[in-house]
């Protein structure tokens, strides 16, 4: 949505998504920032269930706590707005937080494997429909 929260300090603004959401209510969250990670930061990938950067630093706890913090924001929003329902979560493809179906394999060679990011898996475990932008607006 244009928030500069990517690992490289940029964002993934999409005009198509902006237009799609124009008449909808939505909540923007970034599990990586919510987990205390700075912007910019070293890129990370998931390898054997552990979230690491290319230097081997372990950020698994940041990703877990960030996902939990985002779930709490969602819960708090729904408590304040009990008549609203979640239609879906729209997420960034391939991300170690928000990737759905395919994520990078931890080798930092842009190799994709089947899997979900930390936040996506928690959303799916709650029964929340998750879509990447490409799935939502091909």
C-alpha cells in the first residue's frame, strides 16, 4: 500500500490494489516491522523452519512475535468492529512473512520452494483466506 517497510527500505505500491480497495475497509500491517526489525534490514529467508539472513543471523523470534503482534491488531480491530468480517488477507508473494504457496529456500539464490511465510501460516491456521496480489488481481 506504499508503506516503506520492505527489507531494502522501499515498498510494493500497486495502483491496481489501491483501486480495488478504494471502497473497502482494510487494515495494513507489516509483521517484520511489528517484530522490531528496522527498515532497511538484511534480506532473510526461511531455511528448515528458521528465519535467517545471509550471514546466518537468526530472526525467527522477530518473525514469530511480529506475526503475533499483527494477529493482535486484527483481533483488536474486530473487537471494536464486531459486525465486520475478514474477506481475505492480501499478501506479498515469496516473503518469509507473507509469502503464500512459494517462498525462498534459504540459499539466497532466488530458489523457490513450496511453503508459506510465518504470518501467512498463522492466518491460514485461523481459517483466514490468504491471497497474493497476483492471485487477487491477475
